[in-house]
């Protein structure tokens, strides 16, 4: 049984169909990529899973049990943690206190100080989050999520604002993170190189519909995926990656 099952989920905002009968799964221990052009419905899917949005149709099951009756504030206690596309921290609080919030939310097994050592932030633990560079703030957000001791970690564009070298380091780090914390990771990311290098499976959304799923190699060769990216600001990224010799 998959750890996460998104089953035939639809979500509308007025006349806009953000998700149209979307289904996908994540098995325990996998890194699963969720990709698609801007506006494809990726962050909406995250918000449905974490109960910020309620779908008009379908179900979301975690470890075999529906999440739809779970309050957003109780999602962390179920074993699901996330980061956000735009960093969401308590900006006036210190780095350590931000991470303590994550630990308190579920009383995870990880001590906040130990998590900060793991993500290489212990030296700035007493600094206010607002004083840190954007990339460092994203690591604080990740540390806060890890401190809750999740089974499922949802990462929304973790490579945003990172340099090429930092993206490569992030890929190595995500694989180690999955193994060290025994996590399942669902990854929304526009950086195709990162997704294709770390994901075990990839699901592709376009205009709220799932148009493909498979291994990274299968997704790279899928005509529907290539067509979905053409004409978008991100098309050059995927085209360049698909042309790079492997």
C-alpha cells in the first residue's frame, strides 16, 4: 500500500480548474517528483494534501487513512511536514526557536539542536530568521520540518534562488536526507536537472491534469511532457536538459 495516495482529486477556484481528477501515489522511502509548467496545479496539490484546500471530489489517503477529515493544524501530527515555495518563517524569532516550533508540533524524536547541526545551521541558531539570506532561510524551514519527525516530507521548489553548484549539493543532500531520516519525499521543482537526478518516479501535471508518470528516463522521452513545456518560460530549462548527453 502506498504511503500517500492522491485519488481522483479535483479542485476548482470559481471557473478555474486547478486540479482535474488527478491521481498519483508515493511509496514509502521514495523520492517522487511532481513537475509541470507554471499554473499546472503542483502547489494546489500540496495544499490539498496538507488540508489548506478541500477538494470538490476525490480523496487523499496517508498510510491507508483519509486525510480529508483532518484539520490543517493536525497534519503535522499525522506525520506530514512541508516547506513552502515562498519561505514561511517566524521572521522575528531566532533560527533555533523556529525549529523548536517544528519539534513542538509533533514532539518528534529529533532534538532541534541536532537538526540544526545536520543542516549546517548551528552556528546561526541565535540569529533572527529575518537577518539570514534567502537560501539559508529555506534551510531553516527545512530544519523546522525535519524537527517534527515526519514520515512524508513535501518540498515546494527547494532549489529556488540557489546557484548551480548549490543545486548539485542539494541533490546529494536530498538523497542522504531520505536515507538518514527514513523519509518519503514529494518534490515540486522547476529545476529539471535536480528532479531527474534524485527522483525515483515523476508525475507530470499540465493545466490541472496529470499527463504522464514514470521513471526520470521515461519522462525525459515523453512527447506529451516536452510539448507541455514548449512556449513557457521554463521550456529552455527542460529542452537544455533533454539535449544534455547522459
